[in-house]
């Protein structure tokens, strides 16, 4: 089916080379397909993020851009969205209103009565007020 409804309760998975294996053999550390396609993208299949230099190292998606290097290569803290400070410096937008001066001029901590930021499916709550009401971005 085009909508995938016939795949909902399948116990088998087709490898890129056409071989069919049991779904329990996917991401089990063994090359059951013969072309290793059953061992690719395992982090994503588990709903996790993978590290750049070691695609087998999986971390929770909440650990990406949290200012703590969870990947051995530190890739979970690279390419994070940056926001400008009043003084021209940049800071990780996920750290806005976290009670820490990331800018050096404390501008990332201003106007923080009821602030929310949704990033990669995660909601961060701080203290920002925009127009007297809490807003969800």
C-alpha cells in the first residue's frame, strides 16, 4: 500500500539487496543482510541521535545542544542554533533565560518572566514575558 498500512504489523524487513530478515535481527550487531543494511541508521530507528564520528554511538535527543558534550567527538554540541547578544556575541538559543550569563552582558537573561523555546521537539522553559503574556514559539 502507498500509505504503508500493509507494513504496520510486519515481522520481516527487506534488506537493500532483496534478502528478507526477521525484524528482531535489525540493529542487533550482526550483519544479517550480508550488505550490512540491517545495521545502518540504528540510532534513528531507536528514536535517538547519532554522533558524527561514531554513528553507532547513540545519545538521547534532549542531550543535543545542551552545552554538555555527550558524544566522544563533541559533535552533539556543534552546529547548534546561535542567537545574538546585545553586545554582538553569540550564545546557544537553548540556554536563553537559564539564569546563566552566556553573553557577558547578561542580555540572554533579559525579559525572562515566561519564555518557551521549542527546539528539536523539546520545550525549554525559562522566564520571558512578551507583551504581558506567555507565548509559545
